C-alpha cells in the first residue's frame, strides 16, 4: 500500500468569509465570558469577549480612517502585549493583511522584510527596531486610542483571498514571506480533535509571547474560535504556579519550557490540567516521561510548519506510541514521496508532502507577481523525512535539508553563515545544529581564521547582525571545513564530528 492518506472530505470553508469575524463569533455568543487572562504573580488582567471584540473592531475602524484600504499590508512591530493580537485581528477585520514580525529582528533584517512586502503602514512599540522604509509609523499609544472607536464592518470576501503573511526561514538562506488565505483558520479546526482535544470549557495556557506565531495560533486564535479561555503568562511569571492558580486545563509550550519546569525534579501539583501540547521541535522521550512522572499528565506532540500549520499529531483521542510523531489529522491529504516524486510504499522513508488542495496550505511564497506555490506534481514537499506505517502513523527521521531549529524557530544555516562571513577575520564559516546534551541542541558556528577568535567578540558581532534566536551559541575554530567529493560543504560531517567528540 502506498504511503498516502485517503481522508474523508472536510466541510468547506463558508463564503463569504472573514477570518477575524470567524475567530470571534463563538465568543460573541457569550460576551461576558473571559476570552483572555494575562497572568501575573499578583493576579490577572481579564478581557471579556465583549471587550476583545470591541477593541478589535475599533482598531479596524482606526486603520481605515488612517487611509488604509482592503488589501494593504500592515507590518506589526509590536512587543509581547495584548495590543499585538488586537492589532492583528483588527487589520484582518478591516480587510487588511497583517505581517507579524519578531521584535528581536535587527534594523537590517526588518528593512529587508519591508522591502519585500511594501507595507502601507508600520504599527510599532517604543524601542523596537524599525525598517528603513518610507511607510508611515503608527505608535502603540495611537493604537490604544483606536480600540475605543466605533466598530468597523467585517470585510467579507472570498475565503481564498490573502488574509495574513508570516515569515519563515527558507532553505535558500533568506526569510520567505508565506501568504496565507483567510480559509487557513477554518482548516485549523482539524486540530481541535486531531491534536488539542479542545472544548469550549477549556482554559488553554500558552507559555509563549503574544507576538510569536505559535502563541498566536495555538494559544489565542484556536481557543477563541471555539469560545474557550486563553491564558498568557507575563514574562517572568512562575509557570508552575500560574498553571495551578489559574486552573489551566491544557498547557502548550516548546520542549525547552517543559525541561525548565522539570529541572528541580519535584512533583507538580496541577489538579485541573488534563494534558500538555508540544510543537516547534522534536520532544525528547526523556522529557515526555519526566513530565508524566511529575504531573500524571501526557504531552501530545504535533508536526507542522509555517506553510501549513500542523498536520500530523497525537491527541487524547489517538495517542501515539513511543517514537511516533503522530497521525495525519482527519481531513489532511498527505503522502510520503520518494526521489521520483511518487508515494513510496508504507514502511519506507521519504519526504512528507501536503496535497495542493489542503485547505490549510499557504497560497504561496510572496513574489513580485503575487504568491507562488512551489509544487512537485500536486504536492508541496515539507522537507521532513518520515516513515508512514501501515496504520498511517508517522515516524519523524529528520530534515531532508540542513535547516536548523532554534527553540521552535526554523533557521537557515545559509542566512547565519552569510551574516557572519562578513566578519573581517573569518575566512570560511559553516553553521549547523548540534546536540550538547540529551534533548538539548543549539546552533553552532565552525569557522576558519588565522587564529582562534574570542567567543565573546563573535557573539557581539552576531548580535549586531542577527535576531537573538538566529545567533550561534557555540563557536569552534577549525583548520578546515569538511567537504564532499564534489566540493560541497558538509554540515552533516561537522555535526557528526562534534557530537562524536562531545
């Protein structure tokens, strides 16, 4: 049997459609219910659905009054505050196309993004690096005032029209603009049962920042779309205490956060917690086992990417066996392709691919003539090497390319190498992800130079060129860098040699 799913068709996205209207529709039925709680050691700031909806639609009105028109792109340079999701949904409500960006990006990095997307406006917080671009800047204080304005009309239209743009690091070495349609949020319903086990009564605590796309989707948009309550802790808030004090029923985080909570080896008393969720990078079995011992709860893992969110996962209704990433979510059409671009037999390794008709798949990467979807036949290849078993369970083997993972962010080695190669004393450089201890990996830079350079100086140089999550945490001076028979740099050989010596 071929390694390809044959799912029952999922219900089509309604038309006309507006993503923001859909996200807030369930909450509109219970306006006094708590949509969001921002958790602090001293208490919580609470947003009802009525307050959230009013702020979102008021922001939409303010952006339209500022002269923006449907289809315009809005670059978000906002920090870890509730203003971020309010501005994001406010733009979508008005028919604008928001482009979230990490506040860690440097001025050169965000300038390149602005040159790509040509924003009509930049929404910014104080102290965040701004692009060298002529687009007007609206500061956070002005956004606050917009929240009090009369509600905008929902901009309705085709569910296939562009809804938002997010950036991901491409294997070619430059961040790529991923254009998603409004319908992408409808496709996320597959995760309610296929990963989350989410209900309207849940209180989902996400450990990430407001302005991270993992938090934006799993921590906010999805709980709101079903009418649940989202819990977001303030930076520095003690997570274990927050989970207990605010009655979290589902906890979502990257593996590193779970490791931090478990580091002292104590039991965690979380009587309301039903289970945890993990994504962004492979969850080590040792972390999963330790969490189960400390809490009595399971962690359910998901595999996905910016271009299509998650599509393979384990769930309370269908747990995965040890070593298995999960199962294709109901409604997903996936295949494992061989070198010839055709589905391999079940039990054989290949590249995981998503069918072009998947409703959650991006419209494409932004180009000068609009979004373009790179396909191999009818398939979009994810770059993940996997095996599909007879029961459709998916085992993750690794990346088919050299992409690195830094705390849940995919980072291209070419982008990091290009930035650090400008250092005047470096001759050659190669970057790869290496394992420094069980379950912990970092970005490492291997370089040639006349003599070893000070790590502190290299870190300072990298900080001026790259966002923090892209910066190497480890530097090694080499006499030469390994290459294949045809002269191609072998990052895999570097990684293997480092880990063999560690």
